[in-house]
């Protein structure tokens, strides 16, 4: 199994992130059919529905986002401090405070 991981951070404050999230995940569709994403909008963290088969117009304003694409889904996991999208020891994480973290395993 493999997964594609995505992390986005807007240094200029809240921005329209939907095109970056959708097309960023769509570009990794060769990793699987199931996509997941989370966005931090300045007030909290929330899950975003992403259907790679339908190019829908949406508004998704936020400061940061993480997501992943995998064959079976469940490559993102929520925990008390935020969310982590992972594959093996490599991950991108987004805290409930909006901090974006990434780690690549050797």
C-alpha cells in the first residue's frame, strides 16, 4: 500500500484553499481512489469531503490544510492535539492550533 500526502500553509492569513486541496489530491490519484482532507480555518480544525471523481465548485477558506490519497482510505487519523495523515513513518500533521508539521522517514 502507498499513499500520497499533502500539506498547505498560507503565510498571508486565510485564503481560498479548495483549488489547492482538490487539485493537489487529484494529482496523486495514482496512489488510490480515497481522498481525505482537513483544514484549519483560524478557529478550529475540520474534516473536508473530497470526491476525486467529481470536480465540484466549493469554497474552503483556511490558513492550513493536510490531506492524503490512498487505496483504502483511513490514511488520516484524528487525535486530541489535531490530525495526522501518514504512510509508514512519514506524515503531515495539523494541530488544533494551526501548526503544520511534517516528517519524512528514512
